[in-house]
C-alpha cells in the first residue's frame, strides 16, 4: 500500500504555523503582512486562483488587496500600478496573476516588481539568488513540493530525481531545489528522446507537463516516489493530474493525489513568502 502524500494535510499544518506567526508578528511589531494580487482580464481559472489566494490571506490574518483590471489595460498603466505598490508601506508582497493579455510583456511586468516584494520569486534577481543558493523567496509550487517531501520524510540525498517539464515556474526551479538537497537530477522535456527510459530510472519523479494521465505504470520504477504537479480540467469537470494515479499508485512507495496534492501547497508557500517579505521589511526599515 503506497503512502498518499496529502498536500492538504501538509498545507493545513503549515498554514496553522503561519497563522500563529502572523499573530505574534502583529503583536510584536504592529504590522499586518499585506499581499497585493493584480489580475488583468477575464480568465476564469485565474479569477478562481485569485479568490483562493485572497481567502487564504484572510484566514491566516494577513491583509490582502485584490486589484482587478480590464482586459484592455495598457502595459504602462499596469507598470504604473506596480510602481505605486512597490512604494506602498502596507503591501509587502506583490503578485501579478499570469497569464497576462497578449499585448502586455510578461517579463517586463515581472521585472518591474521590487525583488523585495516579489513573493512569486520570478524576478531575475530572485531567480539568480536561487541559482547560488542564497535566496529570500522560493517559487511557490516547487517549494511546496519540497515541503511535502520533507513532511513525509522522503530522503533526497543521493537519490535519482527525474523532473518532467522545464518551465521557469516549476521544472527548472524544482531541479535546483532537489539539487540543493543533494539529489542527482535529470530534467526531461518534449524533446527528450526516450522519456520512459528516463522516468523509469527515477527514485523521485516530479511531473509538471500539463497533460492528463500522461505518466503510466510502465514509465515508473517499482517503489518510486511520485509527485504530480499537473492540474488538468477534464470535460466532466473533474481534475486530473499528469500522472495516471490509479495505475501508478499501487507501484509507488508514495504519491501525491490530484486534487489535494501539490495544489494546496502553492498558496501556502505564497503566504509563507508574504510573511518573510514583511519580516524583511522590518529589517530594512529598522
Ligand atoms: P508549461 O506549459 O509552462 O511547461 C510544460 C513543460 O512540459 C514544458 O517544459 C514541456 O516541454 C514539457 N512537456 C510537454 N509535453 C511533454 C511531453 N509529451 N513529454 C515531455 N515533456 C513535455 O507548464 P507549467 O510548468 O506551467 O505547468 C505544468 C503543469 O503543472 C500544468 O498542468 C499546470 O496546470 C500545473 N501547475 C500546477 C500548479 C500547482 O499549483 N499545483 C502550479 C503551476 C502549474 P518543452 O519545454 O520542450 O516544451
């Protein structure tokens, strides 16, 4: 019987700790950690994510400001809003919900967020810091994966870690975090020649490709730890991961489900980063 690694459980534990820390921080410093979330346009999935982030902030006692902008918002207008939030003492974290409408340059927007308030850790300065292992923030999804592995006492050192997917927000930073914990890391992508050959070698397999049920039992080694980052909405409205859970679970030592796996951890890590940003603010303000 494999271990079902419940991100929901890890998340509830971590959020309870964050909530206590926020309370203590408010009492000691008189400051409420604040997060601004900007959403541009009408992407329904993005709206749900933003609502969830707002609620999660309030649940742990943080201040949350959601700024909704219309689809036709000019890039300059968004940049000017970010500039004012960069200077706003009540806001310690700024998150721009992606994707942005096509006429807005995403990287330019990310670059305009103060690295001190960049709670997504997408700014090049923060990305560089992760590369050298001296970071303040970690990108939320890969950081959430690491918390799950830690909670379930999964040994990473010396293990063969295979990541499928090389996006800037999941695959690449995930590789660095596993490497930092002394994993032997392979990154696979759409041009990988024999994917099954690679995934079958994994002691720890992390999948983030956005293809429902893509990883089947024959692609996984007996006793592997499998982390499924994928979130795919099926025609019947159900959520499926990138891993065929029913097939792979019996073969694995431990596996994350979808939903209830990595998903809940992403917002939890956002809360953690916002608290960290507020604490850093104290250090810079004295
Ligand atoms: P991207 O679309 O940015 O990247 C997908 C990656 O998968 C690319 O590197 C691509 O390779 C690779 N890929 C696609 N098809 C294949 C294939 N057949 N074989 C091998 N590699 C393949 O996705 P994201 O990283 O943003 O997201 C991945 C998944 O994770 C999605 O389902 C998304 O919804 C989910 N997600 C979940 C989060 C959570 O909170 N749990 C947060 C973020 C994402 P190439 O680079 O060569 O094109």
